[in-house]
């Protein structure tokens, strides 16, 4: 059973603060990790991909991966009200190119 | 930027009717997927498709569901006899540019299926 766990929230942060979203996964053969943002009624939109241990930064977003701890996180700096959405963590198993999603964390950025 | 396109955006059908949801994956992707999301709930995997056959399916994907790639561009999901609980948003996704694994999933905008 391949599990991807996220705190469902809701997580509320004030505008300008750092939002920290966490994800753990159970399968040690997981190869690639992705964060998606989903606005209500819309499809998931890719924000970040991370493949190796450490940090990866893209604008206000930083993904962090620790394969030994089976943990991946997403930091959003200078949070904006437009960042209010559900954030989905996904892990990829190379065999069969399968993707497994967490339940998502609902983020609200308060102006 | 290439997109996954889905039609229709909204489908209303009566219980027991057959529906076909259509998708055009990104042209150089080789892996295709259907997910569904019941309102307010998580994104659930239904089926994956590669090399003209199903590569994996979930327990949701029972005998009422089928997928097909009828030509070089379309990828369809058929529900033979819809039930009320099939009402959900259905997302098509594709991945694997040139057959590469580990590349991200790209989602279409979804088809909202309402079964009355």
C-alpha cells in the first residue's frame, strides 16, 4: 500500500508570512515528488518538481526533500491571498510511471 | 504551452445511461490517466494507460468503466451505466514526454459529470 499523508488543515497564515506545507510518504522506491495547487472547482496545477535530496527554489516557492525521512515539504514565502488554495503532494513510482496523491492541505492567506 | 484538453466541460446524464468523456493528451506524452474528484474530497486515481493497454487500475475502476485510445490523439473514459455516486469531476492527465518516466502529470480542466 503506497500512502501519501498530508495534514488536511485548514492552515491559515497572514499575508506576507511563510506558509509551510508538509507531506510524508510510505514507499521507499518513490522517485519523484511534485506539488500541485488546486483552486476550488479547478484542476490541479503543477507548482514544483523535486527529484533529489535538499532544497529547490522557484520564486517564492521552495520544495524540500529528505528521502531518508520520507518527507517532502513546500514553503511559500511572502504569502499572498492568491495563494489560498488546496495544495496536493504527489509522489511518482518509476515502475509504470504511477502517481499517488495526498488528500491535500487547504491554505488560507488572510489579508 | 501544450495542454491536455477535455470535452465536454459539463455533462448531465440520467442514472443508467452511458457516458463518454473525451480527452486529448499532450501530443508527445505516452502515459495517460483518469482521476476523479468528488466534490470536497481528494483526487482519486482511476486508471493509467500506456502502450495501448491499461497499466494499472484502482478498485473504483470496475466493469462499468472502460478506456480507449481510438486514434492517435483521443483518450476516452466510458461509464456504461451511470450511478448517482459517479457524479464527480473527472480529470484526464498525461505524462511521459517521449516516454520518460518521472516527468510531471499535466491535468486537463476536467469534466464535471452530474448523474440525476
